[in-house]
C-alpha cells in the first residue's frame, strides 16, 4: 500500500494504491456521465491496521476486457470524490509494490506538472 499525488484537471489529489481480492463482479454494466461502461464489484483488502475490510469498487469495461475474475488479487486505487466519499477503482493489473519507484528516487530532477499559460504574441507596428 502506498500513496501518490496526482493532478486531475488542475485539482491536486492524494490517492492510495493497494491490493485487493475481487470477490464478485456484478454482470450488469453501468454507464458513467462520460459514456464509459463499468461494473460494480465486491472487494476484500487488508487495511492499515491489518484488519480485513469488505467494500465495493468499480472496474471499467476496458479493464474487464483484459480479464478480471473473482478470486484474483488486483491493483486498486482509492481517492476521495467531491463529496469526500471514498471511490475505489480496480485495475486489470496485479499489484506489484516491489517495483514501485517513488519521485524521491530522482531527487530534484522530477517536477510536478505545471499548467501551461498561453501568452499572446507581442505585436509590433510598422511605421510608414
């Protein structure tokens, strides 16, 4: 389990990446406001205190296409939504913390993305 900071459309958010066991997947897809299909699933994971927790998450159809089955352990990402509810997204990828490289490994060489400010090109007048 680890945390990372990400920029979503100019909003900086902290996420927790962790491993969870997929217990079940509802076979009926739902559609979000962007038109993407997703499935609700039941997950089990060990919290920071070592206790097993059961909760719900979502798996996008694009991840289901790679093959996600109940009983498998997958990488999950938890973040707070605009109403401070925990939102959990499940990947088709296995969780591999051992290969995780953090920004600290690169010292000051990496910088967080900055918004691009478009400046208007200066105009010059030609005297006649």
